[in-house]
C-alpha cells in the first residue's frame, strides 16, 4: 500500500517490537477519574508500601495461626508448652518472606510493562522461584543461628519437600501482589483535593501549529516533547506510557485525560487501552476476527480492537483493490 512518511519520521528500528500488555484491562475508575500526575511518593511509592503492608500482614497472621496450632498439638511433659521454639520458627520464616518481597514484586511488575506474554510470564516465574529459594535458604540460616542444635535441617532429604511448599506459597503471594497492582493499588487514605480546586479547569498553553509542544510530568520532573514525535500512548492502570523515538515515559495520568489533551494533535484511539499517532502508521494488518495490527515508522507494532475498525478505515481507503 502507498504510504507517506511524516515530516519528522525516524529510521525504522529492526527487531524492536512492543506488544500490548496481555493483562492490561483498564477499569472504569481509570477512564472516568480526572487524575493528574503525582509525585513518586504520593503515587507509586505509597502504592508499593500499601502492597507490601497488606502482604506482610497476611504473612504475620499466617505465622500466628501456625504458632497456635503448634502449641495446641504439643504434648507437654512438664505441665506447660514452650513457646520459644514455635515462635522462633515462624518469626524466621516471616522475616524471610517479607525481606524478599521487593524481589517478587519486581518480577510480577513485568506482567504490566508491555512485554510479550511469554517473556512476561518467564520473568515473573523466574522471580517467583528465586523468591522461594531465597526464603528457604534465609529461613534455615536464621533458624540455625537462633536455635543452634535445637533445629536440624537435612538438605538432601528436606530441601525438595520444603522447596515445593515454598513455591506454592510464593505463587500465592505473587497472585495477591498482581491483583493489587492490577487494581492500581488505590489508596483510600490519600488526601483529596478541595471541590473548588478539583473543579477548576487546568489551563493548557495554546497550541502553536507551527511549533507544537506538550509538557509531561514524571514525578517531580517536567519535560517537554513534540506531540508529533508521539508514536503511541498506552494505559497501565493509573499510569499511561508514552512511546517516543527516544524511549518510553511512564507518567501518572489516565488515558481519557491524555486523549482529551492529544486530540488536537491528531492522536486517535484504536483500543480501549491505547492511542496511536496516525501520521506514524506505515502498515495495517487486518485479522480475520476483525481486529488489526498497526506497524509504526519506528518498527513498533500495536494491536487494535475491532471496535475501532472505522478509525483505521482512513488509513486504507486509498489502497489498491
């Protein structure tokens, strides 16, 4: 099909491919909330602490249940059940679980970074196995240190069984973290803006057709881009990812808000979670199911939904029949 390169096109990058995040399903809250960019602590940092806090609470609660079960099953020989050993056993396990939570969360985060499904699942699975192994080794080391001869762990016989149990536990923790991240880790305690401030329209600078510019804010840093350089914008929960020739920028905003800002620059929605720049589309691949794939002038590809087939009709209306 004949294609026209945009004025500021770049050389195609071979081998570079970005596929849509397979677990990316933005909910209604993300589309309807007039969100704004936020600082790292009030946004991603606080959400991370909330996720860690809930998972740590579940780990501690599980440990307490195990302590009570151990004491209840103990047959006292001196008229009392010693708490020292079962408490230390559970404390060392809980400390090891909590200590390596950032490792597991970094692996789970790969599921939302726009990677292919195989790559994302592989990285998340590797992080889960490493998390289970790190927990087991750290737990045994702490128990040897605190309980000395009272605790015995036979690596040849006990390791396979304990490692299998830790893998199951690690998968459960990973699922909890993934569900919390998927929902955007909304913080109920975050201070809300006053009604008069929230209702106040944000003044956008006038669009200069000859030299357009757009400001993005990433935490405490604001930077200016040329809207014509935007390849695509993808929703990621309470964040949006800008695909630019210089790389990717993840900022705290909603796709609905960015669509309103970017409409004057020609960006259109081709998926419930994605906007693209039609001026950078060089090929359209139609699929039998009605959806389509757009190939951009920098080599990236983006999936489109059949719901937005009419949007790409303008791309191919002059195609030879």
